[in-house]
C-alpha cells in the first residue's frame, strides 16, 4: 500500500483553540493511541500568532517525530518551511498549488481541500499528494464551512477516476467514520472527535476500525 495512503487512516487536525487541555498533552495521547498523521491548524479565534505559533508548532512537530507520524502545517507554507514540516495543507483560497509546490519542494507532502469532483480533478492535475473532501457532516468547529456534502461526494470523486489518497473531513466521529470509509476514503480527518474526546485512546482505536 502507498505509504501516504496508510498515513491518511486516522488524520488528526488541531490547533490550541480546539483543545480544552494543553495541546501537547492531547497530541501525545493521540500519537500514543495511534493517529497516523497530524496537521497543525493554528487558526481562528484565540489562535497563537508569530513566535508563539512557531514555538508551539516546533514542540508539536517534535512529538510527531518521536512517533514517526507526518507533521503537516495548515495554510502557512512559510511556517511549514521554517519548521521543516513534512508537508503543507491548503484550501481552495490559499493560493496556487504549483507555486506552493515550488516553494516547499517535491519531496514534501502537499494536501488540498476539495468539495466536489471538479476541484478534486483539478487538485490531481496540479500535483496534490492527497485530497481532503468535506464537509462530510455538519460541524461547528469551522465557521465558514461549505454546504454539507455527505460521503457520496467521495464516491463520485472515485467514480471520476481519482485514485489519490482521500480523507473525509467535517463532523466525523466514531459513529459515522465507517460510512466515510465505505464511500471510498482512505481515512478520516477529525478535529473535535479527538481534541475534545473524553477518552482519546478509545476514540482513536474506534476511528481506526471505521
Ligand atoms: N475543514 C472542513 S470541515 C473542518 C475543516 C478543517 C472542521 C472539522 O472539524 P471537526 O471537529 O472534525 O468537525
Ligand atoms: Mg486554508
């Protein structure tokens, strides 16, 4: 199996404002429980900026390194480069995939958020390494979400010939992860299901089973 595909299985996305506890403790528990990828997404209300954002990123990256789990930075390609992250994840409004790829280099992972077949095909064409597809379900974690698409959009993207690793995102939890996988995803990307979990270990294990 493609290594990246394997890393998509349980993809934890998080920034300090998604946690009610110390984010380093939350990430450590998630890594210990077996998350397969991590995205540092320090944005929105109360998010750290500047040196604090950089320093927290450096500490979270260190933890990911210990567990040999890829560390991806959301949006900010300059920060990804500064931290020597394994990759960057960008949205449709975060600039051009080609120039981001040029900046970060061919050996790094570039992930792209997509919402429909057209955006998915375009991301493939421009050289994305994986795509995120969502929102699968309603979520209150991200305020500016697009219309809820449901897992069927992943099936449509597969039917359009996309073989790239795909993660579903948005409102995914232990009760609906299976539907997302059955629709054709390689894994699930979650914020609150893990960052706010009462029992991180149990949650990660259940998400992994699908
Ligand atoms: N992109 C689409 S929905 C979403 C992002 C970053 C938020 C997902 O958060 P949660 O808590 O897993 O629903
Ligand atoms: Mg973005």
